[in-house]
């Protein structure tokens, strides 16, 4: 007999963060606002370039700071090779950080961008919405999937 699955996992989002790597200031604002409206108690750590984001993750690995639960990565930073290089750098930091899901969040729907991103180890690829209501819908879906459906590894240096 199947027991009903509860949508909420107690304490799952408590003190959690999402690391966002996005070079477009307008998209940074949209993403931050959508996260605030969709995720209760989740901090958006927004970085405008890959160097700052990778340095933050390295600091987390070295000092035991709380790791983000999810990474949203704009592929074109400003070139797609920058996004792919960021994925490689993140995966090389260490096993705890390599287990954090990386969702490429791009304006590009080009087949080669999608295929190459998966070949380089991203967890998901999503095309960015075009208006704020679509951004909110996307982040509600993101929350339902990553916070309430999927079970992620509990890394040793994270406190979520």
C-alpha cells in the first residue's frame, strides 16, 4: 500500500542558500526577487562573475562555511565558454562541492549549448523566462523540485 508523500520536508530549507552566477544586473534583480518570493528563509548569494563565485565556494570548502544547496549559472558570462569553465572549476574544488546541483539558467535554447552543458556535467539546463510572472512560476517549480521532491546528499561541510 502506498503512503502519501508529504510535500514539505521539515527543516529542509532552513538556513539554506542558492548561489547565483549571473552577469546581467537586471536578471540579478529578477532572480533575487523571485527567490525571495518563492523560497521562505532561503538566501540568494548573487555573484556577477565566475571568479567571485568560485572563490566563495573555495572559501566554504576551506573554512567549513555552509555550502549552497543549489547553484544557478548563467551560461553566457559573457561567453558560453566562461560558463562551461565555471562548471569545471566548481567540480574541481572538492567532492562536497561537486555534489551541489548546477542548473544552467540561460537565454540560449541552442541545441549545442544544451548538449555541451550536459556533457560538461551540469545537472539541469533551463531557458530563462521572458517576464516576471514566468520567473515566479519557474522558481515555484524549482522549489517544488529541488526542495520538496529530490533528496540531495548531505555534505559534511554544510549545515542545511
